């Protein structure tokens, strides 16, 4: 088992960014505000996309089920065939990798 430890507040922040990814992507497409806000939001989204693009096929599918489609662990197991261990390992791995990509750890 890998060690994906980090401060709780960083984990919660990154998890929220991942869970809001789809919504934020849509909001950014329709946003007409100032350039700085667009740059900051697109930078966060690009860092998430960079991590997702580096994942292997199985982890990518699990990450999309968890963060994009927002399946619960039981829902992912039933609908996608993702075991409980794979679900939580992938969740922790992606949160850790995105936190590193965002230079938070």
C-alpha cells in the first residue's frame, strides 16, 4: 500500500477541487469576468487534467468514476466493477498527485 499522507486541510481542498472539476470546467467556459480569475481557474483545471492524463487506464477510469461521475464506493463497485480497495487507493493516489502538481505538498 502506498503512503499518500498529507495535511487534512490540503486533502479536503484538493478533494473539493476534484469533485467540482466538471462544474468548474463548465463555469469557466461561460465566464466573462476578469483575466486573472480565468487564468487562476484554468491553471487549477489544467493541473487536474495533467494528473488525469498521466494515469494508467484502470486508474483513469476509476478516477473519472469517483471525481467526474461522482459515484459512491458502493455505486462504483456495482456500476463500474471497481473494488473497494481500488476505489480508495485511486482516490488517495489522485488527491496526492494533484496536491503535488499544485505544489501544495
